[in-house]
């Protein structure tokens, strides 16, 4: 999320709540607090603009900022949130009274909101996309509460779009990523182009911090689309290639990666591969086949993994040649993680850092009937990912990352100096 404006101060810790069903719900609730800050400040700016022409007898502006109202606590679905709302001063009140500022979303005596459960899906998955934003915000206060004006909503959307634009143009010359996770994320919503998908890259730096590297859209997951992503990263200064990239079987990503960051090793996602292999087996075989596939990537050494790999091919090729072929064609990419620290294996075998963040988003968009524009979807994804980023765990044993960055290959997950000893 972009930094909060200095004009509104909203603070509050995210506490464990019994109704939290998944990590993304917590992320979305955090996003609602950010929206509250932005919306209040947008409303304030609108009021100041509307009263800009009002002048006192001495020639000064009649309505000006005047500090903050006393802090108050609002009970919400995420627990108590302490809020400081900016106030204004009317230097020349009339017989009708002074002009004051009371945020639409936060009436003067509000102390408890309705559940945020109804607000969040609207906020990101419908309100931002369809112009029904006022209805989404009204969920905070109930059906009797007024929503924000259309002009305020439009300005708020514009601010978010500007945040995305600035982020997509940021300088990357000082960045260095050791690992990448990449995926093409599709949403079951009506967009400008049905074949568009959101291309996402998450990276980990040498100190173990996970960061959002790229968010853009492309034509499916084509080589041209991914090439454009990589060339844009290079043009903004990201010249040093990551040591390993983790992704699914989308050929476009791997082809473009080989062209632009040719020194990066490839690791295929085991979750996607298992699904692809099982799809070529009868359901009655899935339980046993899963066990045999897990024997491969859970093996403690590359030698034992090769043994389990060959066993699967020998056992399934006679009756299910397509399943065996699906596994065999990506052998090296599936086992690349053995050349990296064992402490990182659990993170390198799957694109889970991306999948887990978007699992609930996909679920909720399946029930949406709104028409999402290209810009709306990208803005939504960016806001979600920025909010999620603050809660991503550092990679285990980050001290190993500096070693990997020096092109030192581990042997079965162990530093070569310790193997020799």
C-alpha cells in the first residue's frame, strides 16, 4: 500500500479474529483501513476545493485546515482502530452556521461499525470496478448511511491508478533478487479482453525479504508478453539476473526468460506438475500416484530423487504413457532445487507465494458479475499485493542467500565446503 497521507492518522493492530478464514481476508481488512484514510482525505480536499472561492473581508480563505479532532476508537471487524480525523476552521461563519468537515464514512458519533465482511469483497472486487463504490462504502455504516459522492469516488480511483503508474516506473538499478516466483493470474470476470491475464513476479533479496517485482497484464502467458515484462525490468536497471526462477509450465515465461535472463536456472512448480500428471491418470490411481510423486521431491538427495523418478516412469509408462511423458520432459527443471540450500527447498518447489495470495481472490471473482476493465484489475491486484507484502515472511536461513548470489552451487542442499569436510 502507498504511504498514508499526513492529513489523516489511522492506527491499529491487526489482531487474531475468530472469523478470519484465510490470510488474504486479513490482508483485505488491512486494505480497508488504508481506504478509510485515503477516502477521508479525498473528501477533505473536495471540501476545500469547493470552498476555495469563499473569502473573508480581509481577503483570506474562509475555510482552512485546523489540526485534528480528538482521537477516538472505532470498533470494527478487525478490532479497535484509533482514528484522528482532520478538521477545518470557518473564519467567517454566517447566520446559517459555520462550515465544518465530517467524513461521510465516519459520522461524528460513530463508535462501532458493522461487520467488514460485507465491505471487503465489494471494495476490491466490485466497488472499485463498477462504479458501485458508494454501495461498498455504505457497508461500513449500514443501508441508511449516505455514500461518497461520485466525484470523490472518481478521485480516489485516480489516486490508486497513479500509485500503480509510479510503481511500475520505479528505478530498479539498486535491486538484486536471488529467487523469483512467477505466475500468470487469470480472473473469472468480464474484462476488456477475455484473453488477458495479470503477470506477477515476486522476488527475494539477499537479506531474505520478499518483494513484489512486477505486476502487469499480457496476452495470456505468451512469450511476447513475458519478454516485455523482462525487458521493462532491465530498462529500469534490473540487470543482474536472479539465480533461480520458479514457475508453472507456461512455455511463454521460460522462453522469454532464456532470452533475457539466460543465466537464471529454471525450477518447475511441483504443485502444477502433479496436477498435470494426475490429469492423465484415472481417478482411482490418484492416491497412489501422489505418494510416488511425493517420494521424488521429498527425497533427501538428488540421487534418491532420481531413483524415485525412474521408478515412477517404469511403473506408469506401460499403461499410462502420457502421464510418464508429462513428468519425464521436465526432469531437470523439477529437480533443480537440489543445487540450492535445503532450508529453501520448501519455498523453491512451488509458486505458493503467489498462489496463496490469490486463492481467495479467484474464489470471490467467480461469483462477480461486474465488468472489470484492464486498469481496474491491475489496480486491484496491485493494492492487494502491496498490502500483502508487509506480511510476507522472510525466507528461512537468509544468510544462505548471499552465498547463492555468488554462484556457489549446493550439493543436495548442503554448502560444498561442508560436504568436502
